[in-house]
C-alpha cells in the first residue's frame, strides 16, 4: 500500500515536505542536502542512528532495516528519489538503491565488506556482508556514484581487491581525503553537482582533480597492504612485525594516509628518522588533515628535530581550536 510523504520529526529522523517539490532526498547518517545543493525544490528526509550502524533501523521511527526499506518502497510518488549516505549510512543507501529501481545514489565511504566495518570501528550488526552479497546479484550498473576516501584504511579494505567493487555501486570514484567525504565535496562545491548530474558530472570533476577514478593513485596491492598493516597493529607482537614488513615493502607509496600509518608503525619499532620522514610527507601532502599535522608535530617534538619546528608549528595553526592542539603548538615552539 502506497503512502504520501508526511512531515514529521523525532530524535533520529526529520521529514520536511516542500510544496511544489520536484524530488525527494533521503539522507542516512549525514546532513540532508541544502536547498542550494538540490536540483530545484525538494522534500528532504534525514535518518540517524545513535549507534552509527543502523543495525536496528532508526530508533523512534522504525525498529529494523527491513521496516525502513518497506517504508521507502511504500512511498507513493513519481518524483525522483535521491539516496545520500556516509559510512554505515552509505551502506544503507546502497542497499536501498538496489531495492528501489528508480532511485539515484550518492554513497560516500560505504562499509560493504566486514573488513571495512572493522577498520571503521563499527560494531557488529545484522547487515554485515549483506551489501556485498546483494550487490553480487546485480550485474548491471546502477544509477549513482559511490565515492571512497582513499586516505582511509576502511576504504582501503574495499580498494584492496577489484572484485569488491561491484556494478551495483554505480560509478566508483576516489576522493583525496581521510574522512568526511561529503564535507569535502561541499568544500569543493561538488556535492550539488554530483547530486544533480551523477556520473555525468565526473569528467569535469576528474579534470579539476576533485575526484579520480579507482586506482588512479594507487594499486590494489598497495591498498591491500594499507588495510592489512592497519589491522595487524592491534594483533600483538606478531602483528607489529607483519605491519613493519608491509610498510617497508611499500615505502614509496605517496598516499598521505599510508605515510601517516607508516610513521606510526616505524615509531613503535624505534625507527625514529624514518618515522619522521613519513610523518613529514603525510602532513605536507595533506596539510588540511589535523591528524596528519599533529602526528608530524609530535614526532618533531620527540625527535627534537629543530629544522622542522617552524614548519610543524605553522601546520598546527588552522586547528588551534581543537582540543590540545594549541598546547602542542606552544610546547613545540618553546623548544626553538
């Protein structure tokens, strides 16, 4: 039985129905698109889950993913439905896109294989593996775009094998960022373009270096090493040795996320000079990422690398409002 979209809100959902809407945007685990990011007037729906995994649906609205998908299928509308999600929310958007034949998709940083959930620190939940299994039954390319943050070990878990990238995910691209891919697309004024034009917008965005095709900046072997080394670090002494072998084998890969991980592994193994070099490369390649700049500054401080102090301190300036960074900057500059 079909139903019309009705306005309403709760702790974990909000539905805004706009008169004269030409489309419906459904956002999972991320902010709903603003009016300037949608092609014409649009009604918007936002779903959140305080646990971050949507394993029990949307608390206070529906109690399971199956119920959520039934609600979506029951919408009696001829309007285009756009599904937007990030992280576990992107996984929900991918599932919904496969179940709603006329929908369109923008999934950023989805977690589609168990390894990617582990890298993201997500808890076990009922739809582990369902995205990947269901996607295997969809040989035809779906409408939409899936974007992976290529400096993130959770994305590396997917990019480590081309067989994990299914046609059901639509057109797949990489974003040069650590996380918060939707925020990155907003900064680049690309979110509205992707929502409106989907894959048709990619040629321009690739030419402008906003996105890239998969493996334009790394090989599956390198992404597999990224994922494995990150996982191995939590497996005791044997895992640390395995991580060390991996970072030594792929030392030349310039991916900032990989170099940041290399710095962490090398520091633990008391390879101070090599760790500082890797941290320096990560921070200079991606100075917009606070995590990389902080990692570099801490290694400069630990190694009393006076030649790096001024550069490291300057890199911390954009992040001084974040907890502890002003103190780090002050203690670093005090060593000059």
